[in-house]
C-alpha cells in the first residue's frame, strides 16, 4: 500500500508537482493564445480610431460597427495616455490606482517590455495586459500554493496518525509487559517468603533470600513503571537534589569501580520540581545506563542542577565516546540505536516521560565523539 511505505511523502510530492507542471504548461499556453488575441485587437485599434476620427468628414450612413466592436473588445485592457511631445502622462484607464509614481513605473515597465504605442492625434496610447490575462498567468502560482498546502496538511495529518498508532502500540506493549511480569513476580515473592520460613535457622540462606527479595522488589517496581505508561501519573513536589542522589546511589553500586560519579550534595538546597518518582527515576537511570555504556568501564558521570526563569535544568554529562553529529537528532526516535544489542526504545520512552507526563523538555545539549555527551532536562519549578 502507498501510505504504508516510507516513501509515500515523495510519491505525494511528485504527484503534486506533476499536476502543477501540467497546469502551468496548459495555462501558459492559454495565456499565450489570449495575449496574441489581445495584440491583434490592439493592432486593429489604430486604424479603427483613425477611421472614427474622420467621422465628421464621412457620410452619416457609413457603417462603423466593426470599429465599435474593436473599441469594446479593448475596454478591459489597461492603458496609459502620454503626451507625444513632452512624454508626460496625460491619463490612464483600467488601472486601480491614482498614484502617479506607480503609473509612471508601470509605463516604464511596458516600454521595457517592448510594447508599441498607438498614436491618437498628439498623444501616444500604451497598453498592458487585460485583467483576465493577468489572472490567468497568476493561476498556476495560486494552484502551486494550494497543492503545496494540501501536501503539507496531508503529510502532517498522516504523520500524526502514524505517530498516534505507534504510541498505542508502545502503550499496549508496556501494559502487556507489566501484566505478564505480575504473575511470576508474585510467585517469586511467595517462594522467597517460603524459603525464609523453611530455613530461618540458616543465616546464609536468609541473607540470600533477603537479596532475592530486593531484586524481586526491583522487578515489581519495573512492572509498575510499565503499567503507568499511557496513564496520567500523579506528580509530587520533590527536592531534585535528593532524588538525583537516590538514583546515583543505586547506579553507582552497580557501576565499575573506575567510574566516578560527581553529583550535587543532596543537602545542597531545597529546589523542588513536580515529578512522579517512579517514572522520573526511570529517566535518570536510563541516562546513567547509557552513560555507563559509553564509558566502557572508565570515566566520569556528573550531574549539574541550575534554575532560571521558573525552570529547573538538570545536566547529565559523561566523558564517554560521544554521539556523531548525524545521529544527535535521531537519538530519541523509536527504534534508533547504535548498540549491537538494543531495541532503541530507552531514550524514546525517556522523552515521552519528560515531555508528556512532566510538561518538560529533554535534549542533547552537546556531544563530541571521543569527548562525551551532555543531556539536559528542563522541568517547571515548584515554588
């Protein structure tokens, strides 16, 4: 099908361009024919005027019907009457302006176009193109604007429809994932509790069961995160310094020892933003996980918080491999990834969470291959 192909905008644009080209060719052909008719009428105008000017010397029974028809045929053609001796403009007709400067400029254009005047006694009459002919020449331009607008609106509408369909797919996948995870997680929780009861006199097994419980709780939190995709989350005013430090602590415990974390002190101040902690932590963890992948086991991940004009800005910077310039605009696109193993959904979900659920923005502030990358999150400040 045409609209399931990634090339459909090209096909639509080519079709519109072809219509415009055919219309342009045809209207130019019609305009040329009409212009030739007008030129022939104007060539007949001079002898017609000359014969009418001798009306007083001719018998009253002479037939001037042809000359009358010629005069009537040229009534819609704009004209400028010029004094033959001085070259000054005497009068004009069929021109919707009283500006003498504009009239003089139009006369100069007609002369530059090579239009030959018709002598009427001591005056010269210059003629332009009729209103109908001008409209006919402008028609292809109007059609081009109309078709371009149609193509643009069609592209926007279909893009929005496709994006909406993709969003429904992601939401459905997220909710189904959460649903599928729920049953085995509940079962594992039950088995962990059963293990504690059976081996309560064995400290080593109890310690293992406690660690299993932590991992199961983590899985439960992940399932809860997925279940919240597509639903309006509840936002709570949170001190951003404390929330960032909580994410740092979790990821640092799972990072290589040669990776340094340089984050603001959780007691650095009281700067609040309205967030859903489950989803916001998911965003930060995704960014930190990507940063760890870019570091290859060695480097620095830092965070910086600033406030300006009622907005809070969070910069997450790594000293990793960086992003190539051609890929910076693609990093948030669903399915885009430079990793050998990856779905390309992490940053897409990150942007969705920040933009749609937290009324914020996220972007690649800067990145340079071999130097590192900085992502900037912007959130409304809560006073």
